[in-house]
C-alpha cells in the first residue's frame, strides 16, 4: 500500500495491475519463453524440484486431479485460488501437486478467461490441420483480404492492452466467434472434467462480424459458424483456468492423452508468448521484494489479468492466472521450479485489492522457493 500511495494509484490506474511490460526486468525474455518451457530441467542444466508427498502425473484430459490440499494461509480477500506446483520424478517426468481454495466454484473471472478462446482455436485448428502454425496465420473479415491482420498481433493486443481495452475485448470476442458457444463450452469441459458456463463475450462487439482464419496465401482454414448458438455468461472456476494453463505450458512434458486435444506445441508457443505481454506484473514485484531476482535464471512469466467491478455488490474483483517458471540458483546448483496458478480476490477498494494480490503472489512464491509448496 505504501507503493500504491507513493505512485498515486487509483481505480483507473494501479501500481501492479497496470505496471506494463516496459517496466519488467523480464521483458527481454519474451522470445525465449517457449524454449525454456519446453526444456526438461536436465536440458537446461538444472535438477527438477522434488516431490512433497502428494504429487502425481497430470490427469488425462477430462479427469480432475484426485488430491487437492488447502491454502489456509491465503488472505481472506482471496475468494478463489488454484495452484499446481511441478516436480520431477526419478525418470525426469513432470508431476504436480495441487492446492486450492473453493477452486471449483464457478464465477466471473473477467478478462482472465480470454486465453481460453485462443487455446480453443489452437485445438480447433490443430484437429483440422496439424501442419499449421498459429504464427503463420491471419484473421480477417470473411472474403475481405484487405482486412487481414496477423493472428499473433491480435493475441498480443488482447493481452497487452497497448491498443486499449476496447481492442482487447473486441479481439477476444472475435476469437470466441470461431466456435459456436456450445462448442466453446463443451471443449473446455472436455479438458477439465468439470461443468462450466462459458458462452459469453467481453462487453464489446467483435472486430469482424464474420471472422475467418487464413494462411499467408489466402487459403481459408477456419471460419465462424453461421449458427452461433445460445449466449450466456462466462462462469468458470479457478481450477479451470489453472488446469488449462498446465495443459498448455507443460505440453511438451505430457503424454498425448494429458494434452489439449489437437494442440501442437508450435501453436501453443504463440499463445504463451503473447501472455508474456501481460500489463499486470505481480510476479515481477514479488521476486523483487523477496530479494531473489538476481539469483534466478531463465525466468518465464506468462500471465493474464482480469479486473472489474461487480454491479450487484459494487466490489472490485481482480483475477491473476498464468505460469511462472525459473531456475533457482541460490544453493549453487540450479533447481527448476514451475507452477501454474489462479487467484481471484474481492475488495471494496480496488487499490487495496491490487496491493493484496501482489502480497499473496509474493507469499506463494516465497513458499515455493522454501519448498513449502
């Protein structure tokens, strides 16, 4: 809160939610994020963090983790949380231990759900054309070549907010239109094994009324269905967001039945790289406050913020989800630490909530570094 006050934070611009990539010490890492996520610890010259007693391989798509430990030390302003921390077994295979607070409770998670639209598109395109790379594709108004923009450019606009909130919201709406609302919802449920209500937009109209995905030579590979399906809200859980992040970020280390169906790593790389542009920098400030930033290497921060004021309560709500990974050099030998997470908080003061999310992310990372999580 001292930082918030010193920087003049208010409900329109907050110290950590709106800090922006340009302030990040990890801005130069963007091009390396996918390669670092794809490495096994041994390939990166590190050893994998060890298990703590309830670790298991990620479930196959459509099944939930069997064991989830509580997070009693999280502050009461955090209404929902889901966290999976990676470890590696003796054969070098990735496992995870799961933690949560009301993790499977469906609720509004605001813009933190936008990357689900992108991951759904990866699954859709990969199932049709596994040879395609998202980075080579364009999105346009159907039949209008002059409107085409690179798909990765739109993904970056959605996450960074550099072109404004309207561009981000319209972009996410546009991606969502490439599947019917029923397909979107059923696809998500088939990944997580849990019911969701995921048929909504983001308060703005789409960039294109009839979007289509094309190759560089103009060949159409996907177009919005004529029957869009019934509308509705976007009510998902913290677990849903954390699970899909684990399936995406840890894709190279998972068996096919554990992966997002149809997804290729070359396309997932583009989604994860875009998430490096998140304007919320809670992880950055957490590592700085813990005094460990100069003792870590190959730092991956790929996240997505969500924020809004609930009309029914007047409360500010902030959501933060993503993947954090780094090699911990504090003991001399590099130890690979990787986690996927979602936090959803509520407070009547958005500035205090901003500081609270930063504090809780700091405590989570402190416990991960201390082998307490």
